[in-house]
C-alpha cells in the first residue's frame, strides 16, 4: 500500500517541507501507522543534521487528516521501530 504524507519542519530558522508517497507494510492501520512513517522520516532528517533540535510544525496524511499531535508525541517519547 502507498500513502501520501506532507511533513512541515522548522530547523535553524529555516522551514522544510517533504511531500511524498511512502510504501507501507501490511497490515496498515491508517493514521496511527502514518504517524509512525512520518516520524521515521523525521528521525532520518534529524540524523542527517547531526540530531540538532527540529520543530514539527504540521504533518498531514492523505491531504486532509492532521496527524501532527501523534507525530509530536512519538518524537517526544523517542525510539520507534516499525516491525510487523
């Protein structure tokens, strides 16, 4: 299954947007799992930028579903790995 996610971040006074299609593992549990995929992308972004602080401004799943709070919660809690 392929999903659409738009991610808006602030890093060192610059704003970044990543819009894309993400391939998912089965079974897929909608917005809950979409938040996990977005968080994994954000972890990769942070690693690329030496784990400096970033601000998650907004995360949208399938053009209409705001999953920002879910992604922020995952970011606050730390490590996550997708294992099905």
